[in-house]
C-alpha cells in the first residue's frame, strides 16, 4: 500500500433519488452554510431538504444524473497513474459517499500515515474548500494520520488556459462572453469570505486571454432563499444583455472543475432557455475544465507543488 494519500475533494453528489434529500440536508446543515445553533441548524436544513428534494430529483433525472462522481473518479485514476507509485489518489466528498471520514479510515487501516487534501473548488471559500479542510483535519487525527490541504487554484495559469481553450472555439467577432460563478450570500462576503474576490481574480485573468475588444461580464448563479447574494444575478445579467441587443452569448462557468447539476441544469436548461426566450439568437455554453488534457496537467502540477510544500514528496525528493 502507498505511504501517502492524496484526496480529490468536493461536495459529491447523490447517486440515487433516495439520496437527494439527505445530500441537501447534509450540505445545508454545515455550520459554514447555516451559522445557527446546532439543533436549529439541523432542523432547518432537514425542513428545507424535505421541501426541495422532489424538485431537485426531477432535475437530476432530466440531466441523466450527476456527472460529477464519474469525472472526479477519472481525474483520480489518471492522477494516480501520473504520480509516484507510493501516492494513492482517492475521491473524498463532504456530503455524499465516499465521505471524507470513511475514506480516511480506510486508508489508515491500510497503513497510510499522511494525507493531503486537494479541494476541486477553484476559488477558496469558507463554504467549500474550508469545509473540506475542516473535515479532513478532524478525521485524520482520529485515525492517527497527519493531514495537510492544498491551496486553491483560482489564478493558476494552467486553470486559466484550460478555460480559455474551451472558450476559444466558440468565440465569434460578435460574441459577448458571460463568465458565471456560483453565488454566495453577501453576509459572508462582508464577513471576509475570500471567494468573491478570488472569483473576480479568475474572471480578470480569463478575460485577459480574450481577443482585444471582446465584451465580457461576470454574473453569479444559484441564489437560494430571500437574502441578498453576490451579484449581479445571472438572470438579471442575461436580461440586461438582451435589452442591450446582444445576439451572440457564450456562457462560461469559472467556479466549477467538473460538470454537475449546476452546469447541466442551471446553465444549459434555465440560463440558455431564458436567453433564447429574450431573443438572443445564439446562446452556447463553454465546458467545465475537467476532462481536458490541460486541466489534468494543471492538477498534476498543483498536486506536486502541494506535496513539496508539505514536505511529503515521495522518497524525500524535494526537487521532484
């Protein structure tokens, strides 16, 4: 068995209809999402999950299930083949199987003593990457393991180039590029969550790769509940662009590594449908980066840097 493990970390996704409600409840019950006393938080999370699950089940059915687990598994398999044989690479999820604690327990039982978490969220947030870190740093000591976490890759050249490579074939002289990121409650941004700033840094870096004069803007998707979220909201921005006469729109997700329900439903079905109904003649969506060779190269380089920073290079070769 390998002496070191690298976990590709994400929220995960339900694999059956029955798993949708507990997945939503687990996500919402995290204190980073609902900063309430534990009992109230759990009750509210389960209540919201009960109401939302039937609608979310239909969305997963409509897109043929979540593509995220297969994408992350493919990344883990190829990364494991590229890294030193003494590094085992596994997916580990915050809100679905295989959960972080279960993966850590399995690795510990096999004799692994050190584990590095690599969150697949490009831009760090208290609600995503930091949840991965908290779960890993809680699980590892329980099983006698040392743990570390890799930084985000919001402005890594390889990440930006992968996005640009997916975008270039779709560009026309008349295109407006709408960069789209998952939203965040404004209260978290005001409290200091780094995510909105990191998203804007990713957007600026990607915009710098566009042909001179290409118009672009940034919007946030997936607002939930009545409170204010980071803006502009995606629906509002699409309406604004349509009112200004934009006829060629490219939607480019920048806050997801892999395809998921938010890209396949919220962007492909809802956002593209809205744009078409508002009279935008051409509406296309650029792919999420995972699965492209450039992204795999970036993740490999990112993992190797994180291993060096931890002092855990396989075989002790700090120059690897």
